[in-house]
């Protein structure tokens, strides 16, 4: 953790004031002012999305404090979508300086910003999207923060385009601080979204077709409550589900879900991007965060690692081709606007769903292949979460659902 006696500067996007780095207790010294309820003019402004997810959900969204780490092209898209949705405040953290390479797929910075801190350069443009949202900046390297209390003031932490060591460090701190965590990254035509929400409850609203039982649906998801209501003459069911998540460190070495294991037909459809990404993360873990170079020696070692990861997942050898591996390596650390736009939209929508406690979130790794426009989702959990479905202690069927 940074020395509290010499905090890194943190300014808001419009230059109006500063937020010091957290003190020894990890609490932000400057409080982020929040209103409790949605105002009448906000109801008019956000009318369309309120109709989609309801006033209570919008109220939770507009009071949310988001930390967004590393402001590259993917983070640009995430920030845009969250700010336009009306979140309460966003803190963008980046210690790097803007470079000519950042001008390719990012839209919050211009040539005049080259050489400036990337977060400070982006903040004024983020603020312009929605003056109601408070925009703050941190210029220290948040990925090296080791005090979980640092993350406590935030309702959600999102880290993008960082190496595996940085991601797992932030994820571990968020776990201890009991804060939801998202990771995302893009590599040219490829990308991913990872979610670790710890334990998350959400509500599904649907017409009653048959009586819903309180039970475990999967090894990670259980129905814990059901409530009925009348709406436009229809019987509507509000089903509360509880989803359990695993941290990235464990997920990267976890087997495929039990419904895939041993099913040759389904295993053939598992995307080879999963194997390559897991091999990349393992390489970064062992190599102090570095990526494989294009030297013949490192390429041979990385290829062997990919093949090993493929075997660990018990995937058919023919689904991992030399052409795909070559394409993956040639795309490393590239930014393509169409890919980051898709990933940023998906991640931001999932964050909004989680804040609003509506709809089922990503569980827990979504991949994206821009070559074939596929976006498979894989639930990767340690072996103990792949054991037979445990029994649950259900809520009474007629228990009221608390959405707040």
C-alpha cells in the first residue's frame, strides 16, 4: 500500500477538488457525496432504462461508486456505458502516461494528451458524457495495492487489460473487502470478461407457469425465495436466486463444469481461446507478469504450455490448431475498437444488472472471438464446487423479497 504520509494525488475529472489516497485504515479521506433517491428530473432523463429495470434498481445504480483500473480502449467503453447509465461516481485509476499507441482505439484522449497521465487526460471527456456523475482520478498504481481496506469505499471494482499477477492481487483484496470484482481484457480479435462477485443474490421476474421449488439449480446457483404478485391481470413470480463465485486464481486452474466433462460432443465445441488464455495467464504468473516474446525459444515453450493446458481440460487435440495459436499470439496486446466496444458493452451491462440485482450475471468467464463472433461462457470452479449439488437452507416461500 502507498505510504499514507505521502499520498498520490487524486483529482476529479473537472478539476473541482481532490481525493487523497486512502489513509492507514483504507478509508477515503474525502467522502463522495450521494443523494438517496432518484429525483424527478432524473426519472425523466433515465425514463427508458427505468422502464427496463425499475426505479429501485436505478436508485441503486445512481448511488454506486465504481473503481475502474487501467484506462485503455476497453475501459473507455466501460466508462462510457456506466456513466451514461447514471452511476453515482466513477474513479478512474491509471499511473501510465498516454502514448501514440493509445490513440488507435481510445476515444477519451487526443494527440494533445500524449505524455500526460492517462486517467487525468481521460477524466474531462468522461465527465462531459454526464455532468451528474462524479468523476475522480487516481494516478498511483492501484494494481500493487495490498490493503483490502483501500477497496472498501467502492461498490464495484473493475480491472482491465492487466496481467494475471495484477488481476489476482486486486481480486484477492476485493475478496477480503467483500467487494464484487470484474476483470476484462482484449487481444486484437479476442477478449474476455471474468466475474467474481463472491456471493450474489438477484431477482428474476417471470410469468407463473408452474410452482417454483426452493432448490439448488447448479453447484453454484440456488433458488432461495419466491414471491407472487399481480400485474396487468397476470400472475407474476419474483424468484430470488443466489450465485456463488470463485476467484480468478482458482478458476484459472479449475476443471470444466461437470456437464461438459466426459461429453465428447460438447468438449469438441469448447473454444480453443480458453486454453490459450489460461496458458497466457500461467505464463504471466511464472514470468513476473510478462508476455511471451516472439523468440523461437519462448514460442516453443509457450506452445508446449498451451498443449498441456488443453490436455488438462481433457479437450480433443484436434480442436487446438497451429493456425489458431499463431493467430492468438499475433493478436496479443492489440486494441481493436469493434472488439472493445462489444466487450465494454457486455461488461457494463453485467455490472448494471448486478447493481440492480436483476438478471443472472456472467458465471464466471466469458470469451469473445471476433473472427466468428462467438461469445461462449464457461463456469470454472475448484473441484469442491463441482461436487454433487449441496442441500440448501431455503427461505420460506412466502417470505418478502427485499430489493434494497
